[in-house]
C-alpha cells in the first residue's frame, strides 16, 4: 500500500500523509492482534485508506488550493533580512527554533540571511545576502554596523536580546552589562528593549538588531 501511495522522503511527507501512515499502521496492528476476526474487517479499511490517499494526491496535483489546504503552504520567516514575528507566531516558532534551523543550514549569523522560508514539510530554505559587508537599513528597522567596542570572546554570534528580553548571561560572556546594551540600542532610536525582536553580536563586535512588528516597504 505504501509503495502504491508513491515515493517520497520521510522528511517531505505532508501532515495528511503522516496521518494516513499512522492509520494504516494501526489497522495492521489490529489485524495481527485480533486473529479471531475475519481479515476482511481490517484489510478492506486499509485498502480504502490507501485509495483515499491516492485520490487526494491526484487532486492535490491538479489543484493548488487543495494543496494549500491539505499540505499547507510555505511561509516567509525572514524577508529582506527582516525577521517576521507574525509569521513566526503563526508557525509556533520561537527565536531559539529559528537559530536551530539556521545552524542546520550552516548559517551562524542571522545577519547574513536575506530570505528564510519555512516549507510545508517543516524544513527551512535559507538564502544568504549577496553582499557580506555590514549594511544599515534603518527604514526596515534592521541595523548592522561596525564594531561597537572590544568583545572578549570567540565563537558563534551571541543573541543579546530575544523577544524583547535581555539575556544577561550573554552580556556577561562578552564582558558588557545591560547599561551598555541600552546605550547601544538608543543609537537607533530605541528607548525600550521590549521594542526589539532580536539583537545579536558577533566576535568582531558587529551588532545585528531587528525591531518588532515592522511592516514591509511598499
């Protein structure tokens, strides 16, 4: 039945495919355990479930609307270097989840990302910026600038602010304090750390800052 339903990688199964697979497995278990009952009571429903999946796959192939309903659609998480908090909330994605996805794509700094798209399979497609030098785009609420001061650590970029909350352990790691961080974000017209969605610093002292709830430029 699974062979008839088509060949797809496990990570590319839709929610509908997963549910169908679980139902088939459950019916197979019942068929093994309930040996006193006629096999047709289990094999016919399994056949019908398999046929239903094949029909849905065919309909999805012909209709994008059905594909969006059954499989879901891709969602842009980072657009033009800007983190979309609304898209993250829709997908129940927090900043730590985002950083995990980026590290899995060998991206160590969110400042290097131009676009990040969360696919219906749960995997993230990441597209890096063409230019690697620091860029300032205040109109989008995204800030990347040259070294702000001495940084006393080596390693991956460290998130200093996540979802409007200061990470004191991160500040301690770079040898700075909350007063220094507030002074730095005021340079961008931000008076309250709660206005910041994400802020990180790399080992060169380059800060990346993304403000909350920004609207894309028309």
